[in-house]
C-alpha cells in the first residue's frame, strides 16, 4: 500500500541545535515551513503540544486556510479541555481544512509537565481517562441524536453537536506510547499507532504488541503503524557522518550553556515515560544499529521525544526507511535539525526514492497475487471435464517482496 510521510509544523525555527530567532509563534515562518512540506511531497505535518507552547489548534487552522493539499495532525492532551468541547473544535478544523485533519491524543508521560496545566492524575489514571475521552469524541463525531454519558472521568447529559467532520464517518485517531498500558489503549482505540525510531528487531516486537492489544480488544483490524526518526543526510557517507557528529556537538554545547532545556524530563537523569527509557537503554547498548540508525542524538537529549537519527546519503536513509516499511510501517515521520532546510532536502532527495521503491514492491506483490490466482484457476480448470463451467478459489496472497508481509491497514472507524 502507498507509504505516507509526516513532517513537523513548527511555529518557530528553533531546534535542539539552534535557538529560535524570534517569537514562539512566528506566523510567517510557520507558513513557510508548512508550504515547504506541501511543495516537496510530504503528506502531513504534526502540530505538537507543550504546556507553554503556542496552541496548536489555531496554528493548524491558520495553515489549513492557506494551503490546499497538506494534511494536518493535531496533537491534543485530554486534560486541557472537556471532550464535548474538543470534539467540536476538531470537527470545525476538519471543516476548515475540507477533510484533512487527524488527531493525535497524548496521555502524558511526565507528572510535572502534566501538572503545569493542573493534571494531577497518575499515569495509569491518565490512560484510563484517554481511552474514555477518545470514545466520547468518536461518538460525538458520529452521533446526530442527544446522548448521556456516565463514565469514570466524564459525565454529561443530553449532548449533541451541531458541527460534524467532513470526513465520514470521522477523522483518524492517532496514539503513541511504548508501555503495556499504551499498547492496550492504542490497540483498542487508535487508527494510527505511533512509535519512536528503534532498531528493527525492537520495532518488530512493538508492532506485534500493538497487534496483540488490538486483538485482545476484539478488533478485526489493527492500527496502521507510524515510526519517527531524525534524518541526517548529505551527498556522501563521509559528509553525512561529519554532519551527524557536528549535530551532537551542537546539542551538547546548547545543554552546557543552559539554553537547551528538555522540560519533558525536567533535568532528571531517568525520564518517567517508557519510550524515553527505551531510547536511553538502546543508546547505552550501542551507537549504531541496522543500516543507518544512530543513537547519540537520543543520548544527548536524555531520550527526549523522537530523537534517534538515520545517518547517510539520501539513498542509504531511503533504504533504511524501506527496511521499516517491510516490517509493516507505512507512515514514516521525519524531522531534521534545520527544520526548513532539512524538510526541503528530505522531500527532494529521500521521499522520491522511497515512493518509487514502495510502488515497485506493490506492483510485484500484485503480479505475484495475479499469477497465483491464475495458477489456481488453471489447475482447477484442467481437472474439469471439457465444456464444464468449473471455477476455483483464488490462491492465498503471497508474502510481500523484499522481506516480509505487510501489516493489514484497514482502519477501524
């Protein structure tokens, strides 16, 4: 199936290597970066959420009203608004964007960061709340009659929305995490399950955990899988590795000067969330994995968010991404350290290679399936007497070419 690319809709030009040069919400830069993604064949951009960051919802509305094709992924924390209000906001945004919205629900992996906006629940309680929240939002998007809700975290009566999404029956729900509680919640409710970039073997284990959680929840399908990386590319391998080491040096320099604060971890040596703990453990075990995965970028930030790099020429990084595609990943998230320049370079030099190779894999799989079906039909036909109207069942679909079968991607709507 076609591969998708997710970029970042940053509201300023700051990154782990470079302080921002202006306000937290730089309207001109936000539009320029989003337009660079649209012009260079990215599918979607993420509007991230932080306790003190610009509100992503109006930023997404601003971009939606100015660009025609780029799809939007809006991050949202359930603790910041009641689900009835949020569902209307999302539906309105889907109307503004003419059906280009998906919503990424964040449970929250750090007690102090959650507490900055009044959230005092434990991590387990937050996962329970997120599942209830998502179910309410889905129902509001798809229900045209008033209904009551009496849950553990939310209670309301006689509610019905007067604004519904363009997408029918509803926009996609995105979810992420690497703990058993996260797999259970996302496996049950998500259309898209998001993972941070880890070595191939560990990513395969996570995909199986998501599938098992979906099955345990009684689903007939499984979420689509998204994996996120920090690409570092250059025209030659030598130049790419020089750039990678400069990048880590810049991150460390900013930390030493005190102008890079990973507020997600609040200066603690051991982050609270399982995903970051996994990244740190992987970095401690080794710097390089598989074709191009490099962990010092994650180590330098204490495993803060999407932080493992893919290093090499565009061809090397593209092949590394295809390795994940062959595992069953069909949404590839990428964000460089020079947000604008890297979005353009990745779109020009990496995305075309991946799309071309995915199209070849899909064509080979269709040809194998057609050949198998024809062979089965021919065998069955030869067993029939002349003139008989016999038929045969199609042959089973073969495994995908170039290493492994693809994850089923039907979306549970």
